[in-house]
C-alpha cells in the first residue's frame, strides 16, 4: 500500500497566514537583513526566495551584498552595525561564504536576539535548555512535520540520520524533549555497516545527510513516518536534465512507509515559513 504524502506547502501557507495577521497589528513591519559575501548561485537563489516570501507576508527584506574581497574583520564590523541598528530585527548569513571568512565567527557575532536562523552558539545552547523557537529554521521545520504526523512521541523510536548543527543535532534535542527515544546516525554509523540496523527500528525516521537515495525501501519498517530533509541536485538518467531529489529513494520508500514527505515540496517550504516566523518573533521581542 502507498504511504500518505505529507506536503509542506499547505502547512507553510497556514503559518504565513498567521504571520500576516500578526504583522497587520504592528506599528512597523519586521525587518530582515540577509548578508551575502561574494556571488554564489545557490546563495542568490535562496535570497530571491527569501525576498519573495518576506514580501508575501509584509516583512521588509534587504539583501546586503559584500565583495568576496572583504576582510573578516570588516565583515564582523558590518554585522556589529546591523546588531546596533534598531530598525533591523533579524540577520541571516547566506551560505556559503568565501574561504577566508570563518562562517562560525560571523554567526557568533550576530546578536542572539537577531539570530533568526538559530546559528549563534547562544541559541543552540537555548535549544538544549528546551527553547524550540531558538532552533535553526530547518530543524524547526522538520519537527513541525513530525508533529503533523500525529504520532505520539512519548517513547516512540525516532532515528535521525545526520548530525549537523543546523539539522540533525537540534532535531534530536527537540525530540528528546518530547520523550521520544532518539538515536542519531551519521557517516560513522554507515561506515560501521550499522545504518540499516538503526533505520529499520524507527517509528519516525528523519533523514538529513545530503546523500541522494541513501535510504532505500528495504531500510525502513512498514508504516514508518519518513521526513526527508535532503535537497540534492542530480541528473535524471532518462532525460539528462538535472532535478532535485531527497536523501530517501522515494519510489521505493513510498511503498513501505505509512507517511512520507516529498522532495521538493516537503521540508523546504516550511523552512522558509519558519524564517519568517522567527523574524516576526524577533520584532515582537
Ligand atoms: P551536513 O553536510 O552538514 O551534514 C551531513 C550529515 O550527514 C553528517 O552528520 C554526516 O555524518 C551525515 N552523513 C553523510 N553521509 C552519510 C552516510 N552515507 N550515511 C549516514 N550519514 C551520513 O549537511 P546538512 O547541512 O545537515 O544538510 C543535510 C541535507 O539537508 C542536505 O541535502 C541539505 O541540502 C539539506 N538541507 C535542506 C534544508 C531544507 O530546507 N529542506 C535546509 C538545510 C539543509
């Protein structure tokens, strides 16, 4: 039997409608500034998407572009002045940055109350202390989809594949707070030949590895809820055109799972909605 497809689009629209209603009550619209260093196609595409979504809900958006020759010290100075600007509510650093810039240093310089992407160490610390609203947008989006499955998390077997700071680790921490029995797998698990042993145990499987088709149909338990965070560009062998796929072999997994999120159209739209929500919360605070 085919799994229920859990689409992110309608949930994102609902979140955006709630944000819009809140913004209508405010004296001035929230303001989000994106900092971009150099010119990267991916970062530019993401910025365009942010600008469009902000416009939809009434958030003022500014893309601050810097030459890829800017020194780290000068960039930190620019971030500091955004921290001090009372008209700026949220700051986001577009990734990737050039090699001579340490992204972690820049992220740590963004004032925690303006860090709407949840990448400052203070906010990651707040996630540990049980503040889901401080988590990175992608982690919040994945957890929102887990909630949408309606599965009782208390004592449920949750397996997270991937342990990055922006997805795997915060997702695991947030679900631990719901008393799920949470395991985190990563490249070490795969290299030890143990990945399947863990994934087949999951009632809820969240995959954020950046490896197209990593999770095959025979690596999951019948009826499991699968949240696929992966976004990978691959070449379609039949058409030769490039397309976006997740980390889960969708065609196989959809025949085994109970619920599955599509790629594109699953976690992605909700991640953007969460960025808008974090900006609203920052402005209200
Ligand atoms: P990352 O590269 O920082 O981390 C990857 C993680 O996967 C690491 O923990 C690594 O050990 C693990 N991993 C890699 N290969 C593995 C394997 N063969 N077996 C098991 N584990 C393996 O990645 P990230 O930034 O967390 O992103 C993960 C994926 O999520 C990417 O595809 C990225 O494009 C996507 N992503 C999606 C959104 C969204 O809005 N949907 C946002 C951010 C990232």
